[in-house]
């Protein structure tokens, strides 16, 4: 999610203050016997984020979901650094859903993960958590050895008094330390002495995930649990009129077939002993749909309507100078229209959720990204207080935004099915890949129109940018009252970094029944493409080098300039270029991180191959440079899939894609080499989960424009007849 | 009853004959390492070895798997190649979300079992049926090469 306004409003509550009061009962028996055995003998738990057992195991409690972005490793690194822990003894477990303790400090009182904010909002909080635990261990040792605390050192989980030659492992000090008061003001380490931050600690989840032992929602099996497979209404807004389940109920293992309805969709669910029986029976359902209020739109027609809207002025998202006048007086005006389709998230783990709906309470097992919303929505649906909803946080097999849903759509659906089936035993909702692809919550489709005014000398004097598309925030708890501009529709455009004296960014917000949602890097998924391709258009038209042209417009944007120059230097932009290669460049800031990429196309026998992406990133202090690199690589691959083939289309209201054959995603043979360079920085860390995405498509399109002599104005490339070798 | 040979053990199941092996493993036998991703042999998350060959268990009826030697992610680490692959996966920090990685490890192990020194083209051919939405492909490639080196 991108909620910069909320960032400003966020109050930096000192959650540590109340943390010591957290009762042990909150901790769920999720991971590992070590933690449990340690718990039995009173761990040192000075706050809600760390506890140390007598077995030396340091358990970091993550308030953020691990969905691939490396957060568990990054958050643990911060704690372990201040604690001077032995990295091999550090474990991570997901926090219980308790926004009063585990709120995202960038979201105010809300617990949830998004907007590439996990490291950024947790950095000071977890430094304090680690430092205060360390101080208690040191104080315990000082007391035991009767020496000044200032003479004690800590390294890799061992507390040492060098002068007397005494030392103790963390576990040996736990009992004494736990009896001491939690210190309130503990100084942070000098970054010069960091031994973990900036040093590429190994991922804490790599072994589990390489051996098939990591637990995802899909893997939850509980006593008496039934699995639900669903058939959703084929069109948005459709309802169940009637259904014939006689054939479905004849399938061995089927226990129940129920119609359900949530605030966002309706369908029929088959509940069975196992997934296959439920799936087989689901395919035998005969459902009559009430489509009186169903949406019957077609995306080709929507694009036409959107293009027409770009001809009218929209609501102003940004106005500098007098762009109308400047355009009217310009020696030359360039124009371009860009089109972007709906996109599905298509995470590897199709959406699923395990629920147990009890009497006045509810328990949920989920790859849980948005605790506050899910607690509230489930509570509202069941008519119980949110506090009566318990959530067990599991790994998510990807999300890219999909599991953070303001309507809690799939979580409420699981609850609705359990309720409809009148089951007090656990129900596991499993969407097929087809339901996952067709059930909505897409990156919205957009049309952008841009105009640039040039003076006689070719200087860029005016910029008009109109964006047409649905609002992600409208109708959600994230909409500001009287919201005229959804910031997430224009981010990356309304804060265009280039120095242009007359600038207008306008928005037409359309309203359609197609559910839309943030998708890895949100507004920047489209604004970066439109702005960075148009800048290249202008550079080509005025016969200027696109890198040099950008530099002239970024003189007061040091961090944009920093990554642009680093990427260009590492690629050898200004040096001799291989004759069979064509390069494109793009730079974009999102979520306060800055990324530039050079796309290197190589001419091969059967066309153009994307040989390499040279990527430079400035995310402040890189807590774990290896994970920063992974997120750049992953963001590039995710963006490339969308650029090449990603498109969800509607025909008479029916989604035309359903699985990886009709919604192709990136495969091994299509992945370019990726080189990641990190700008050294002492600034506070910012996120990397999303910012690697935006520059990829424009950098690639800019290279293609050169190679093919024709600019790319619509995505995906496949619909423009462009494929890569 | 169908008798299966899974990870060197004989296992009896009363699964319906048309139930894909994936769901027998996951739902009836509690072996959840193999994942459901597409149900149509399009993504590879469900990959197991059947008589040593990487096979999409989501479309293999269990009746067709009887009498075959089935190896899953739960036991692949017991073979020297599987172990080398998993260690290389950890060393290269391959997994992100991790959901596809069981299938990736199984496909990579099958590749190295047949070809100890795969070229990039060999890796592309063997691995392009396994989707990773986190796009860990470059690290998968590096890990396969690392495993090949340790096995040499």
C-alpha cells in the first residue's frame, strides 16, 4: 500500500514501554521445540519482540509477514545486531494479531505489512528491543561478577569480562537478567561497529524452504478439518439463484455443499474430506446465477472510453506554473498515450485460509498480511468483537499485495463458508488457480495521455499528464474523507522528479464493479512507465542522450541522480557499447527508495534477447545487502512478466484468463542476468520489496524503441506483437 | 487399496484411483512439501520423482503411480545429489516466498542425476517448467552450478 499521507500522520508510539507486560499466553506454539522448552523455564522477554531462552536461542517476534521479501531475516538482523547475538542461534516467529503491540508505525494504529515499510518502520523499534535485552544481560553479568557494566563486552551471544577472564553465554544469564527492570533509555550501537547489519546474514528461512518443511496456509491440517473448494459467480456482481448439487454430493468424501455470500462476492462451496474430492465435486455443480446486477463490461470498450476521457481535463493532482499557456506558446508539442491492462497478482500459493468459527469467537490460520483489517472485517461479518478473533501468522507463498485486502475478501469468504455450513470445526478454503486468477482484485487498467511543450531551443518547458483509471483506495478504510485524488493513482507522476517549470498532473477516477487492489509498487507500476518512456521520447526527438537528458533535469534530486549515475557507470553507458546491443535506461523513486536500471538488449539470431539488467538502488542503509539484491532481482522478474505478457481482459464481463497458460508468467529461460549495485548510505533504511519493479518496463521499452524505431505505448508487449528471444 | 512405494516405504492408501498423486501425498499422507500451484502441470510446484524422472504429481492419477518408485521433497535430501542441491539452495539463499522451491529442488535434482555438468541451455530446458513468481531464477541457476561443482 502506498499511503504517504498516513506516513505523515503516523504517531511514533513507544510500544516497548508496554511491551514487558505482554503475557506469555499470547505466544502461539507455532515453531520449534526449542522455543517451547525455553518458555517453560522463564525466558528473558524484556519486550514484545525478543525473548532469550536458557538454551541460548534468541527468538525474534516478527510483526510483519514473511511472504518472500526477506523481512524475517531483516528484522532479526536488526535485533541481533544490537543484541550482539550469535546469528546461528536466532529464530523468528510470526507475531500474534495484536495491533496494540504490533502495529506498523508507518500505518498509525494499524497492524499490517505493505508499502515496503517493514524495515523502515521497525528499525528504531527493533534496535531498541535488541539493545535493551543486551543491557539486561550485561547488567546481570555485572551483578553476578561484581564488576562495572562498562567493563563488559558482548559478542556472538557471549558476555565477557576480559579483565577477570570470566564469560557467560546468554542462556546462563537469562534467569538473572529476567529479574532486572527493563531499561528505558539504552544507546544504540555505533554503526561503525556493526557485525551483522550490512554484512549479508544468511536467510533464516532458506533451509526450511529448501527442504519442504516451511509451513504455509495450504499445509495446515487440523483435526476434523474440511476443505472447501468454491465456484464463484462468473461475473462480478453475480449472485446464486439456485444450485443442483446432486452429482457433487455423490462424490466420495463430500460432506456439504453450501451457497455463500460476502460483501464482495457470491458462490457455492463444496466441503469435503480432502481437496481433490472437493475440487471434483465442485466441477460437477450445476449453478443458476442471478446476473441481474452482474457487470458485463469488455476491456477493449473500456480502453476506448478511457482514451476519450483523457481528452478532457481531470481533477488536479499537481499544478506548477501555467502548463496550458506554456503548451499554447510552445514551439513544439509532443504527445503520447499509454495503455495498461488489468493485472493479476498470481502468487504461487493460490489464495486460501483456514478458519474455525466458534461460539462468539473465531480462529484463523493464514499467511496474514493485514491483521487489523482482517480482525475488523471478520468481527463485523460474524458480529463479534475483533478481540475475539485470533490469527496464527504463517508463511505466505507470495502475495505482491493480494493478501492485504481492505475487504479481507478471501478471509471473510472462508468464514462465510464455515458459517453457511454451520461448522464449528476448522474449514480450509482453497481457491483453485482458476478462481485465484478470475476472482478480481487486479491492478487497475489505466490510460495515460501526456503532452510535452518544447521551446525553440528544444528545452522542456511544459508537461501535461492525464491519468484515467479506478481508485484503489475509494470505498476502503484507507480513503480520506472527501477524497478527490487517490494518491495511489498518481504517485510517481504527481511527484515527477524532473525540473519542468509548468506541470499539470490530472486524474479521472472511474468507477467500475471490477475489484482492484495494490499490486507490487502500486501506482508506480504504470506512472513510471508513462513518465520514463515519455522522457525518452523527448530525448530521442531532440536527439539527446537519454541519460544525459535526465541528468540535466535532475540537478536538485541527488538520490535520483545517484542511482542513475551508478547504474550508468556500472553498465558503461558512456563507454563503447557492443555493436549488437541496444540499451535503455529508467529511474524511479517509490516508497522512499530510488532505483535506476539499464536494460541491455542483444541482437541474436532469432530476434532480441534481454541479456542483462544493471540495477542501482539507494534504500538508505542496506540492512542485508544480499536481500536487497534478491528483491531487486525478484522485482525485475515480476515486472518483466507483466511487461511481456501480463494482461487480464474482460469480455462481456467474463475474465478471459484462468491459469498459467492464458496468464503466462516469467520462466527460467526468460530471466535476464541481473547486476545489483547498492549506493552506500548512512540514511535510515527504506524498503526494497516493491521499488525494484517500476523502472524495469520503461528501461526495456526504451531499449525496444531504439531497436525497433518505434516507441512502445501499450503493455503488455505481446499484444504489440513484440516478443523477446 | 492402492499400494505405493514412497521414499522407499510401502504405503497403502484408499484413495480414489483418479485422485492425483499430489493430493494423496498432501491430504491423505500428510506429506505437504509438494505444493499445489496450478493443477494442470503448468507450474511445477508439485514436482516429485517417479522412477527417477521429474513428474508433475498434480496430474498423475494415483492409480498410475502404483508400482512406481516415488521420491518426494521429504526424502530427496537422503540422496547425495538431493543433499548437494539443498545445501547449494541454502548457500545461494535461493528461496524467497519458498512455495515453489520444493518443486525446483526436485527438478534440479533430476537434472543433475541425469547430467552432472549441465550447461545454461540444459538448465533452461530442465527448469523452465517450474515457475517462481519471486523470480529466483538466477540464484537457482547458480545453485545448480554450485551443486554440480560439489558433486564433481
